C-alpha cells in the first residue's frame, strides 16, 4: 500500500490530500488533477479576482442580464435552494454586510446603524433574478454582491473528490483548510477515517471549552464553521466575521458548528446556516437531508449534538 501526500495553497487556505493505493504515480497524477480543479474554481468563483466569473457578474449584473457558465448557474441555483431551506440563514448575497462590518479588509469595525440598514437593502436572494432559458443572472438593484465564501471551498473539495473517484482512487482524505474535509472510502485496517474537530481557542469568549469530538467519516464530508479568526472586540463584546444576513449583525448564538453529509457543497453551506441559526438550527436542519449529523458549541460553551451524531 502506497501513501501519497499533496498540498497546495488556494482560496486563502491550504488544501491537503492523503491518497492511499497500490500505484503511487497514478495517485499523484489523480491528486494533482484534483488540486488543479481547485485552482480552476478559484479563478471562477473568487470575489477578489477581478477576472473571475463572479467578479464580472458582480460588476455588471445590476445594469444588465449577465450570461454565466452552466456550472456557475447550477451552483447559484443550488445556493438559492439552500437559502430557502434555511429560512435565509445561508445567503450568498451577504457580501454588502460583510463589507459594511469591515471584514473584507480582514480587520472588522463597528459600523454606524444607518450603514447596516443601507447594506441590508442590498441583501437577500430576492435580489437575484435567474433566467434559466438563457443562463443569465441579473440583480434587482445596484449594490448587490455575491460572495461564495461560505460554499466555495466545499464545492471545490466536492468537485476534486469526484475527479479522484473517476481516476479510481478508493481511499483518500481531501482537506480544505480547517473548514471542510471529504473522506473517500476508508484507510487500511480501519472502518473509517478519524477526523478531530478543533475546539475554540482559550482566548475566545473567556470560556473553558471542552475537548470536541473525533468523528468517523466514510464516503462523507465534514464542514466546520466558527466565529473566531477574523474578529474584533468592541463594547466588551466579541464580533466575528460570520454575519447573520437576516439581521445584519454578526452571529451571536454560537461559537462553532459542524455538519456531516455526503456532499461537501452542502456541509459547507449548512454549517454556516447552523452557526447562524444557533440551537434552534439543530432540529431545523435535521429534516433537510437524510442522515444529516450536526454539532453546535453554543455561546455559553455548551456542546449540543443531533440525536444521530454518534
């Protein structure tokens, strides 16, 4: 049994691959193809690359319908469905609020209430008009901006994993930063891949957080969302970079969320939704997909798990 490890920096994070099999050269070739797919998707989906398809859409769609690739159109439709299913807790139009709170500059700041109110008028999937006959997208008003940061890494991991399977890889772990991991098959002499969930750092929240779970994954994906990292302190409170698109305020009900499903696109999006929804989200999301498993670290430091977490 051969082990091949590969890594590449993309989408502002580090993607890592562990591939197991009998042919190291074939494994390496498959891994490189998967990582090349991540690079391709970054060039298509990044808000911060002026030539990307998303950047071009954001620049033009308030003035005219913009034709997009079938791949991007399907992803945006999927995001529209997830928005509806989560009651707006997952929303790819949240970018004006993220910018308002200063997190597009990676620092964060307390905005005046009138700025938040104005940004909220530019948020909501009702602002995005789909024309399936022509594969075009139009925005209902100026200022609307799409940001796939809460789904793009998961989508890239899922697409990369599809290429690995097509290449015949039957045992692999594909990790996109600390947010999403996809397990293909199982490692030798084990029933599943063991993946630990990192607890919040001791410097966050002045709470002593418990050690979190080590989960077992086989042909499944795990995504974790959290409110530290890009954050700031003001008025004695912690303000993280995940914004509730429904209120316009940083998420305040939970520190961390985790969701397990086969599809990494959905775990990425739904972990963000769960973080936004807080404790009520565990029951709400459980009915969305068969077998969905979820964990939440609440604002008080309590760990809540779905009944089937295991």
